[in-house]
C-alpha cells in the first residue's frame, strides 16, 4: 500500500471523525492537516500551515465585506422595501412574482457566497410573500432552501469555484455565464415545480407598503453601477471595497443604524465560513506537501469515465454534507483534472453546483435546517423530502453539463438574456388564479 494512500486515509478519517464528534468543520480540517503532516514525517510545519491559511485571503475579504453589505441593507430597510415593492407591482401576476421572489432569495447568496446568509436574510423576508401566494410551509421552505443554494453558486461570488480554482492555479474569471446557465434555469424550474400549481393572485391591499422613498434603493443601484464599471474595465476598485462603499451608502439612505455594531455582528455571523476557508487552505497545502494531492489526481485520472461520472454525481454532494467547501477542495480538484478534455471553466462551474448541494444533505444540511426554522417547520426532513426531486434534477443536469461542457461554453452571452427575457415575458402574460375569498 502506497504511503500517500495511508496519509490520505489518516487525513480524511481524522477529518470525518472530528466532524462527527461535532467539532467545527474548520477545526476538523486543521487537525486533519496537522495529523497528515506529522504522520508523513514533516513534523509541525508552521510555515506551510500559515501559508495555507492565507491561500484564500481574497475570498475571505470578499465574504466578510459582502456580509457587512447585506447586514447594512437589511438594517436600512432596503431588502424589505424591495420585496414589498416587487409584490405590489406583480400582485396580479403570480407566476412572474414567484420568479422574481426566487431571484430575490438568490440575491443574498450571489453576493455573500453563503446559502445560510441567503436563507436568513432574503429568504426570511420573501417567506411572507410566498405564503400570500398560497404556498404551505414545506413548499415555501423547499423553495427558500434550494434558491439559497442556487444563489450561493450563481455569480458574482462563488466560493467553491474559488477553492477549486486555487487548487489548479486557475483565476476566477470567465465564470459568469456558465454559472448563470446552470443556476437560473434550475432555480426557476425548482420554484415552479414546487409552487406552480398552488399559487394565486395576491390582493394588493394585503401587501405592506415599504418604508422610505426611492433613495433607500441607492446602495443597490450603486452596487450594480460599480460592478458594471468593473466588468467594462472602466474602474477597478475590487469587490471588497465595492461592498464597503455600498454598505456605507446604506447608512445615509434608509433607516439609521449603528454601522460599527452592524459590521461586528456581520463578521461574527460569517466567522464560521471564513474559518472553514482557512482550514481548507491548510488542508490543501499539507496534501500538496506530502504528495497526497498528486496521488489523488493520478488515481482519479485512471478511473473509467463511466464510473467517474457516477462517483462525481454521488460523491461530491454526499461529501458536501460535511462541508460544501471541503467537498470542493478534496474532490473538486481531482475531478476537474480528470475532465481536462472538456471546457475547464464550465466543468468547474458544474462541480461547484454539485458541491453546493451538500448544504441540503444531512446531517449538517445548513440551508435546509435554517429554511425549516424560517418557515416554522419543526422537522427539517419534511423540507429535505420535498427538495429531493430538485436535488436529483440538479445532479443530472450537472452531469450533462460536464459531458457537453464545450457546447455550453460555446453559447453566446446574449442568448442567456434573450431566453431569460422571453421566459419572463411569457410569465407576465399569465394572470393565474384568483385569490381565494376570505369569508
């Protein structure tokens, strides 16, 4: 038996053991990395561990500032005002309203790269609108949980892609449209699959009016403008500074709040995610140092493709039950290197989607558990059972995306907007059922 294989078993075994003992995922990763280094004869490689800890500094800064931004616009009243405004405008177009509520739930995940943040912010705000549309707790919870996961994978911030890219020295560029093609259609399909038959129009008078005028939307508009300027290479402030500027803007355009206190709370809420990235960096650094990473890559390349697809479809989401980020780091990189014959950007995007599904898989199931809390459902497994069909469809879709990655990469960007606009246009023509009369 090869030495690298034994070290791999020690690292994975210790990681799973400590995670099963309810240690934080970050601590489990760090302990596994240290044990791997000790067992391979490198002792306690402090320099390597510190180097690995800073491997995802860019992602850590983006997530931290994005969480500050989300907390700021929540405190300013922007999120609730926006949700109510969408509901008031589209109250007599339930299918179009459901589509926009799906995008609204996804927004927090798109900005922070966290499904948990998405569920607890935009998901919690969207829940009353979903119930007014006629959805019960289980269906609303499933839509919130799955939309949060799709938002976590959608651009501009996708942490699993950053983790996989760091493992193969691939820059975080060119992922926007592959990620949009994967996430947006699946998100819409999920929402209409769960709620399409049950939704109805909402009486306008039952929708709460938003607080504040047009000025409350200024941080959101500023964010879009700055991101467009970055995309057009006109301005290059960097995402962390963009989020901070927009967060500061929220302090003067909506409800007044203590920015410092809000920022401290936001950083506190994001520490779990940030610490996982530190642990993942150490884990990968030790895998590289000990030769385990090369052994894993070599082993994966020799596996027949038929078996490889099945392993990818089942293994990545299941490992994501421990940590979607850990799944991206441990399995994402080897699988990417096994599919180098395809388009690496599209393949990476699909692998990140599979890793993200881990947030619905027990026992951790962060998105599902928090969604159950938001909708007041005592049993998370009812949300999980309702979501299973969406999870299965997503897995199959990702396998096909990997299989036909070059075809997906060849799709022109304008086609996405034409298809999306046409779909929303069709939804706008459907009036839907009348709201039930209250006796």
